[in-house]
C-alpha cells in the first residue's frame, strides 16, 4: 500500500488477518523496515500494528509486516512524499517566443518550488533574480508554479525539472522543452501555398482558354450566318 | 409572325440544338461535379475545424492563459457565427456572386488562421479565430450550398448527400491535428491549417456562375411576344435557327427548375420571359453576341420593370412568407433533435457501465451509418416518387420515435441498435434539408431564405448544448435529453402539414397582386 505524507505525522500501520486464516494458531509476526526489526508491536485479537512518528526524511521508506506460520504472508507499506507529475510530451515553442512550463501538485501544498535546468548531466537551479529578463518564476497559487522562459533560443531546448519541497522531503517532476526555428513549419506551409498558386493559375488558364474557344466558335458562326445571307 | 416563330421553333433544327445539347450538358455535368466536390471540401474543412477546436482548447488554455470559460467562448463564437452570419453573407452573395464570396470566405479563414499564430491573449483569439473563421465559414457554406442548388437541378438531393458525406471524413482530422500539434506546437499547426484552407480558393473557382431562370411575375405577356417577334425578324431564317436553338436550351433549363404548384403557375405565365432573361445575361452557353445585343435592343421596355422586380439588398420578405416559417420551424427543431443525442450518447453509455472504447465504437458506427444513409436517402429522394418533404417528414417522425424509445436501451447491443437506427433516420432527414428548401422556394430566392433559416438555426445551435446540460443538471439523468430530442423531432414535422394550405394562400395572394395588371 502506498501512503503519501507531506508533513510530519503520527502513523499507525496495522496488519489484519483475514477470517480464512484464523485457524492458524502459532503465529509469529514481524514488522520490518528493510533489515531492521521493529519492537513495539500492539497486538489485538486479529491485528498487529505499529505506531510510527515520522518527523523527517529518514523515517520514510518501506515497512513490511510478515506473518509466519507454515506459510509466510506479508504486506508492504510505502511511506513517501507526494509525487510531482511532469509532462510526457515535450512542450513545443519557437525561437524568440515565450514558453510557459507548469508544475502542479494537486493534493498537497509544497513549502517551496525550485526549478532546475539540465546542463549536460548536471542540474542547475534557475535563479530568476539573476536572469530576470530571461526567466520568470511565478507561484500562481499554493499548488501551482509557472516557469516562464522568454526570448527562447536553441540552447533552451532540453529537460527541465520542477522540484517541490515538502516538510518531509523533496520530489521532482520532469518536463521537456523543444525549441523550433520558424522555418520548420514554414516549409510545409510554403509548399502548400505554392500548390494552391499552381492550381489557381491552372484554373485561370483553363478559363481563358475556354473563353477563347467560345469566341472562335462564335466568330465562325457569325461568319456562317453572314455567308448564308 | 408569331406563327412563323412558332413553326420555326417546332421544326426547330433539332440539329444545331442536338449538337449543342450533349456538349452543353456534358459541360454542365462537369461543372456540377466540380461544385459538388467543392461543397464536399467545404464540409470537410469547416466541420473538421469546428470539431478539432477541442484539441486546440487545451493548448490555448495552457499557453495563452485564460479560464476554461473564456477559451470556450472562442469555440462558440466560431460555430455560432457560421449560422448567424448567413443573412449578411446572403446579401454579399447576391451582390458579388457566389464565386467571389467563396474566395473571400476562403481567404478569411486562411487569414484568420495565420493571424491567430501571433495571438497572445484570449480576446485577440476571440476576434482572430472566432470572428474571422466564423464569417469565413458562413461565406463558404452559403455560397457552396446555393451553388449546388443552382447547378444540380435534377439530382440535388443526391449531390447534397455526397457533399455532406464530407462530414463523415472529419474523424480523420482529429488524430492528424494531434500529430501536428505534437510536432509543431499549436502555432505551427495553425499555420499549416491556414495553408490547407487556402486550398479552398482554387476549388471555389469551380463555382462558375450559372444563368438562372427566375420565374418572375411578368408585367405583360404582350411585351414579351413583341420582343420575340422583333428578334425573329432580325436576322436570316438560318440565323434564326441558332437563336431558336439558344432559346430552346434556355427554355429547357427553365423547365428543369424544381417547382411546386406556385412556381408552376408563375412559369406558365412567363414561359417566354425566362428565355429572354437567360439571353440577356452573359452566360456560358449563350450563342453569338448578335443575339444578345438584339435581345437587349428589343426590349428596352423590360429593364425598368425588371428593376422593380429585383429584390432589395437586404430582403426581409422571407420573414413574411408562411412557407419560410414552416421550414424554419422544422429546421430549428430538427437541429435540436440532431445535436442533443450526439452530445449525450457517449456519457449515457458510460453511465450504463459501458467502457469508453465501446462507447467511441458506438460513435464511429453511427457516423458511418449516417453517411451511408445520407447517400441512400438522397438517391431515393431524387427518384421523385413523391414530394421530397414527405420523406423528410417520415424520417423526422421515425427519428422522434427512436429517440423516445431510447431510454429503454440499457445494454450495449440495444444501445448499438438505437445508435444505428438514429443514424439512419438522421442521415435521412439531414440530407434532405436543402432539397426541401429548394422545392419550397425555388432557386432564385434561395439566398435570402437560406440565410435567414440558418440564422434561426444558429440561435438554436447556441442554445442547444447549454439546454442539454441544464436538462442533465436538473434531472440528473441523461434519459431526459433523449426524450427532449424525441419530442423536438416529433414537433418539427408538424409544420409541414400546413404546407399545402400555405401554398394555396400564396397562390391566392399572388393572383390578387397580379389581377389588376393583367391587360
């Protein structure tokens, strides 16, 4: 089971035995975190539980309860900070334009947001006071942050991270930015426009040709009439 | 002299006329195909862009900012202006002709798309995308619809159905748009869309002007006869053959006009008038310029009277016409009945526990069935076994019954049956909307009628989705929307029962108007 915690709390984890196993007599129950065993187990009729005080990041992790008789039954609890979702698809923008990257933490309110840009293999924090005309970080609401990148260039293309800081830890979301030059969509556009121009010219030519043909035919008929006179 | 003319007409050199007939008809057939093709393209692009707006919605919201409500205004303006702009477009069409209007429409759409790439705020987008695109769509649609009616006289229902089947292909545009957005971003996609819609310019050039044969209430038959004799006198007997041939063709095409009793009566009086009318206008299939000048010279008397008869620019006469009221009543309610179930079919399927894959399968099957049934219904209506609006009424009634039975469909097979039946009947009546209007009104006044009918339909289209949503909120079940749609579909054909009496009323009125004039 996944449990998401954004702030320090007291957590009680309990493992309860299902009715169909109640015939088992001698049961040994162990609560473990990794390899470390936890001592103080509260036992009631059919359930075994532990109480944890989660105060900082070190207490988070995976806890397991194992019931041993002849068979082993176990359950896992994952205590973690809220996950931030980035965007699967890259955000497409153009050179010279402005791109807005949005990060959202829907249910839990982070204490602070930080943005990182990936330079090679390093992640560098974005300081918006330093480069104020390039980057603008806006905290629109408690749960939403915007990174506005102005005057895009090809170098801004890459992977960005938005990091939300909670009381108990940090979590990151990944976003991709793709910067295209204006020529890229312009090429198919110009191709289509040239095709249209060709078609229009064709239609014009055909019309002029058919008008000429009619006029010739009319002239011939006039000639015939005059002759018959 | 009259007799001379009469004989001349009879022995009527079948020869030159026959020589011209297959040629002219073949050319006409070719141009009719071109018009249908253009209308098809218009349907694909217009409806496609309207449907894919939802994909742009997300991109706009994120990058340009603005709340969900603000961004959805863009979409509503776009789709409602398409209808609401119709009367204005009708005026422009009558002034400039269909071809220029269509070219203007195509350039408006392309320009709007290109302008939107520079957008930085929602109001900007509202104007550039909503207004420009909406007006462009209205121009394109109106011009194409009326041109189809003018060109395809005999097979109007079938051609209309073929053109409308373009709507069925729009399902391909959505994944294509998504692909473009992933590749180029929304700005690049809009740029490319602008280019693609620019393609509508050469296809609009296929809308060659046609000489229409308006059955006008002529002032006096004597004048017409006088002009014909004058015409026959000038020129040689052989020369006359050609003029007769020309006139024959005009008469024949006049006879092709889809007519109701009212029109027939008018035509009976003006058998000669349309011919002269046709000769006066500079048409493709006119003969030598000689005849044209002769015709112009011979009835200097007619032009002033024609100016009287010509319609004022913004023609409000449809609003006073009972036939128009009948048609619009039915049009508005059938539109409501069409859109509401489509909105709610998928959600209802989901509330019944059907997975969304299956639900979208429902939609695609419905779409394909609708396309096929449109074609079938158009073909059947063209066979002229009975008046077109009888079919229209039958389809509406059947679709209403189907909708009323929908709440009984609670499992996937039953819903599928409902979807198929609904698609069949909807396709049936949708294909016949334009032909029925043409039947009721004739081609000459089609612009103003279609314009105003579209205007009222636009009001219904704006009100439809919010109304459906409100129904759901109020009753907490989707069943009501289907019942509502069924009721609408049953209400709409009621007005058609008044059609015969409306026609009689019109006839009486026309006779009264023309009584004192008949000399």
